[in-house]
C-alpha cells in the first residue's frame, strides 16, 4: 500500500502510519505540526522506519496539490483537521478553512491528478447535532435510550450544530458528493470517542485521556481539585480504542468496492459505552483515589447520548471493534503515566 496520511503526525494518524510501516507499506505523512505532540509523534515514526514527511498545511491548495501529484498514493487517509468544538467557537473561520477548505483541496487534487485514489475521511458524530429527539431515560450514572439498543445508525437525520459540526458536516457531505458526482472512491467515518496511546489529550479534546491523566495526578497529589466536568457527567459515548480505529481505516481501503460513497458510524459499540461519571468511578476504583472536581454548565449542543451502531461497517467492511473498554483504559493509563 502506498498511503498518504494528512494529519499523519496526529493521534490516529501516527498510529495508522506505524501500523502500515510495520507491515512494509509506503507511508507519506503530511502534517503542519501545529498541534501539541505532533513533533514527538513524528520523531517516534521516524524511529520505526522510512516514513516520508512533508511539512504542509491542508489549507494551502498548492501544498496539497503538489503532494498528491508527486506521491500519487493508492489511498489517502484524510485525518488533518480542527478537532475541538470549543476551538471552533473561538475561531469559526480557522475551523472552516481547516475542515472544509482543506477537504476541498484534497478532493480537487485527487479529482485532477489521482482519480482512482481511495480517500477515507475522518468525520464526526457531531454531524447529527445534539440528538435531542432521542427518547432517553436518566439513570443513576448515565442517560440511556428506551428503545435504541444498538446505538445510532446512519439513517439518523444529519443536523449541524456549532461551527465544528458545520465544518465537519460540510466536508462529510462533499466527500459523499464527490463519489456521486465525480466517481471518486471516497468513504466517510462518523466517529465517536477515540482514545489510546499517542493522544496528547486536552481539556476540550480527548476526554478519556484527559480524565485518566487527572486521576493519575490525583494519586500523586491527593485532594487536588484541578479539573472540571461539563454538565452533569451522565452523557454517554462509546469508546473506540485507536487500534480498532486503525483497523477500520485499513478495512475501508481493502473493501473499497463496497465501501465507496458510503458514510459509516464508527465507534466501540453499546458494549463499550461509558458516561463521564462511569469513567471517573472506574478510575477511582482502579487507582484507589478519590477524585475531586467541579461542575461547569453544559457545553453548547452536547449530546446526552451517542453510541455508534456499527452494523453497516460490519456488513460492508467486515469490521468490528475488538478492544474492550477495560483493556483500552488500561492502555490509556499506561500512556498517560509515561
């Protein structure tokens, strides 16, 4: 496989690049190195093998065009993007330019110079809005639907909330339309929570890693009150370990004939779902610590429940997640304890 990974020095990108390198694939990493941890991830990748690195920005059409013309990849894993809802509220223009314009730059370069190339795009569950139409029951530690036993499927109506939801959703739809209108081999992944090693989590992106780090710090400094929980903490997400995310991207390329032009909800599934409170309770028991935190108001358009129904991905891509949430959290604790 001759692969180009935009955002290849990021969290999922670096794990994907490492997987391909270890299997002898040709890998070109395209990254601006703007995000914290990207330079460290790139150094790690270089220690693993002969990775090709191009310092570029997806907002720059020339950078993208020249890279695709020169590399002529068999597959592009388009992971570069602005990834935080809160950041999109602070700078909607930058969010738009990175997520929408950057994706158009990729699509146009592929259309003109590499029309047979597969393009697998990282979208978001935020394209579904706040899902306030779900019939939810408030339990002791979580919200849960009365009837939605497998999670949210792709038949759910899209509804873009916040600049982040708008930008990821617009790029999501462009990807699908370039398959319809121009015959490109595009695939869209609408992700739930991804977590694991090499994620440099922050308070507004990568909540599993962030809370694991806060718990570890609380072991070192008992009684500290240094972090917050937005809302009541009962909001639920399904946890997808990064190794399973990597296998999903590889599966999409391997099954491109059936996956092209399709959007897939990709997550850990209902069995790997957790609320924020449930994660904190797990960490307290696992690390033998009492966590002290303060509550903040709900974040704008925060979903009280999102769990991906992976049925379509299993049917068309032959993919299912394999890592349990307990195994994944152990891996994340190990990474955050480094």
